C-alpha cells in the first residue's frame, strides 16, 4: 500500500497526538505507581528507581545523561530515594571519589511487586490482541526509544533491519 504526501502528513499528525496521549497517561501512571511504592515518593523518582533496577549501579551523572534530565532534578530525586531507604549510595569501585547508586533490597522488592502488577494489567488489557501484535508493538516502541536515545546522546541511531515485505 502506498501513501500520498497528505496521508503521510496525517499519519505523523496522528502519531504525535497518540504519543502525546501516551506520555500524559504515563506521567499519571508513574505518579500513582510512585505513591504505591512509597506515599512520599515523587512520580519522576519512580523512573529513576526503575532504571537503576534495570541497569545496575549508576552514577547520578549517568542518570542525567540517560534520562535527559537536569542535574539538580536528578540530585533532588536521588536524595529522596536515599532518604526513603529505596536507594543506596556507595563509593564507585572504579573511582572512589564518585558514588554509584543501587536500589536497596527493600526498594528492589517494592519495585518488583509494582512492575509485576503492571505487567499483569498489560496482559489483561491486551489479552484480546494476537501475541504477534504485542511483539510488533514492543519492537516498534524499542525502535522509537533507540531514536530518542541517539538524539539525546547526539549520535546516529543504529541502522534498522531491512523491511521483510
């Protein structure tokens, strides 16, 4: 199926609208999940904890680079996570002057419970979708995320595989 320039433009208009909606919902969900994790946790700090749990120890500067956030914002969120007992600061084994951040056992356990519940909800919400559609959606979102990461890093995104069609 070929698209005309007008169709292509409308596709990008729809894409922008749908991603905007997804992002607004995501922020609201992150705020709710953060409160479930700990009543005093800020929604934005939830994302930091999730990234630390997924990647392992990171410096605060790594969080700034990976998330594209302001250094003061990350510092404030990390301080909150540490104060709530959800993240530990330790000396960086590669450079004792720096610190690395890791989730505490309690922080990792709370996060895992919430992520499991969220995954179960996705499975319930998308139970009527063919597994292939869910897999394609995941791959397309991963491709979009790689583009965003490359843009933030000021690098060229990795090449995409050729279209099999």
